[in-house]
C-alpha cells in the first residue's frame, strides 16, 4: 500500500531528477505491492518532466482513494518543481506566507493568495474594518495586519477560547458561535460596519450559510464577504455532495439568480438583488461583493435622442431606418437581377437572329447552286 514513507522516497528522487533513484525507491519499498508499483510506474511514464510526474502521481494516488494528504504532497512537489510558483511569486501575501518560518501558525491553500489580492488590494493603506471568523492560532491575523497596515481595524472571532489566549496581545479576538446570528450582529455593532468579512470558521453548511445571511446585509457598501474552504460543500463528512440541496455552494448558486433578479417575473429582493453586485466562484472560495445597485435599464446611442427624441421614439426611428435599409437593399438586388435577365434575353435574341440569318444565307446559296446547274444543263 502506498504510504507516506514510500511516497516521500519517490518524490525526493523526482526532486533530484534521478531516474535510477526513482526506480530504486519503487522497487525496494516494502510497503508497495505489485499493483502499487504498476500504478506508480504508469503514472510516471505519462509525463516527461519531474513536475509533470509528481502531478500525475498525485492524480493516481487520488484516484486510488488513498489518504488526501498523500496526493496533496504530490501536488505540492509538482508546484515547486515546475512553473507553478511563477504564478504567485510576485503576490505580496504569498511572499509573507512563504517567508514566515517562526511565530504563530498560518495554514493556507496556496491558490487562495491571488484571490485575496484580487479582492483586497483596493483596501490596502486605508482605515478598513476587517472581521475574520476562525483564527485558529492567530497567524492569519498577523498576516492581515502586515498587509492592511496600522490603520486597519482587525477583529478575529472563534469558538475556541484558546484562539484568544495564543493571539498577539494587540489582536482583538471575540469568542462565540458563528451559527448564532445575535453573536454575529453584536460584532458588527461593536466593531463594524466591516469592509471585509473572511469566513474561515467551521466550514459546515449551516455555519457558512448563517454567517453569510447575517453579515452580508451589515457589510459596508463596497465591501466583500469571502468564504473559504467551500470544497466542504462536496464532502460527505460536511453534509455535502455535488448538487446536494442545502450546501453552501447551492445556496450561492441561488445568489446568482438574485443578481439577475430584475429580469425575472417576481418581486425584487431588496436585500440581495439591490445590494449584491456579484458572486465570484473560485476553487474552494466564493466572494460576495456588496454594492448598492441602480435598477438596470437599456440605453441606445448613436442618434439624436439626447437632443430631440424620447427613448421609445428613438427606438422606433432606428427600427424603421433598419427596415428602410433592408428594403432598399432588396430593391437594388431585384434591379440587378432584372438587368441581368434583360442582358441574357438580349444575348439569346442576338444569337437566335444570327443563327436564322446564317440559315437563310445557306438556303439561298443552295438554291443558287441548283439553278446554275439547271442552266448549264
């Protein structure tokens, strides 16, 4: 069976780019049986780079139903052995994360950092108000303080009292249950309105949904609610499953309907349709952006509407002009076809006249020849 020790030996050999060491690691491992060795060799043979081999091995381990962290280590090796790091090397949050070797623990998926930067960069250096739910041991609060600067109000919330005990002395950490709307509202009343809410809490469906339903209406205009680890919506252990009713992802899909609420035959939801500017889906992250919206309407430019005509009249004028242009084009095509037909008739007539004249001349020559013969005879 593929285990941590066997996988570590193979990945180290891949990192050293040594095909012989890779083969020895596969052959000499007591943990692997013949089926395991075949699975590994088939995966490695499907790629021609160390990064590609590590990723293919991760796919094979995952497909075989092995422990998640084993495939995670394969994908991690592929990232650092290949070009993946180039995608995040310039990201400041990734720079902070990758250089942090001491202090409070910080645990993140690497692909989260570009998403953070995309939605948070506009708040840097401003007196922004931030709430993070689920602070674990305080490492993320350190990161947000470094990123947003001294003027930011940063509040952590956690259900575990130890989160407050191990946080930095200048960190504010409130203890409470994120499924309790009253607790969430009290945070907003005391420290808000928040510009950014980061839900990195328990990741269960009810926790994520209650947090979003309670806090999104309380966020400042222009703010965002970012929910992490939404992959739990697909995990059985978190009451998840693809398309399963009641998951946070399915709840977010309904928010996409709310964004388009004005185009449906139903009353407008003032909480969601009028203030939810967008729903952004990423791998394991959903971002809700709040923005007071004006009711959508269509507009038309390119004519003198702004001077003389109401919009409806301008639209009629535009449609009539289009119909006129189409009729003119149809008329011109008909005239062209008629001209071609007349030309064809004239050519046929001329050809027929020439043929008839030639036939008349032929008959005349034949008659003249016969008459000449009669006179000579």
